């Protein structure tokens, strides 16, 4: 049974795929720049002084580092999963594995003072700061509960 953290992590992996087309285009462009630069080095090797050749060699090394980084980034993407398959294969099984428990919510309030005594919200986007809430519920048997953890 997947946990909510695993569901969120897999969603973050799927969300990273939105950067893949830009990464592919960038890598192709840097490969073209690298090939043109290598051709320039080969064509003008007789006219380059040792210091200029060393400077251009360092520049070529930087180009190769950029291409390597982009290749590493592309390799880290999980192309086997898109958002639709994430919903079907990860989110839906997680939601179905949760047990159903019916309670009527009487009061749903956000805690502004002493938030450590509340229920912390979880967001898929980690940039959103959580809020703390407190629930007052009534169970199927009529028992009233106040949930704050």
C-alpha cells in the first residue's frame, strides 16, 4: 500500500517531465554548438597559439560539462509515467486503499493560535505552507468528537 508521501513523490517526478522538452532542445543546441566549435578548432589549429589553444580547450571543456549535465538531467526523468498513468496506477490505488469512515463535520476551523494542536494539511506542491485545522465531528453512532491530531 503506497503512502501519501510516495504518492506525492511520484507526482513530483511526473511534474518534472514538463521540463523535458526544454532540456532536450537545450541539449541538442549545445551539441550543435560543441560540434561547430570542434570544427572551428580543427580548421584553425595551425593559426592558434598555444595560449589561445589552451583557452579554447577550456571553453570546449565547459561546453562538454554543460552537455553532460543536460544528459544526466534527461537520464533522471522517468518517461514511463505521465499524469494519466500516475492517476490510474498510483493515486487511484492509494485512494481505494484508504478505509471509508463516515462522519458528519459539525465545525471545520483553522487554528491561528497554538497550531501545534491541530491537524496539519498536506499539499502536493511543497512550496505552499501548511495550515492547521481542528474538526468537530459526529460519528454514525451520534458520538461527538473533536479532532486536533
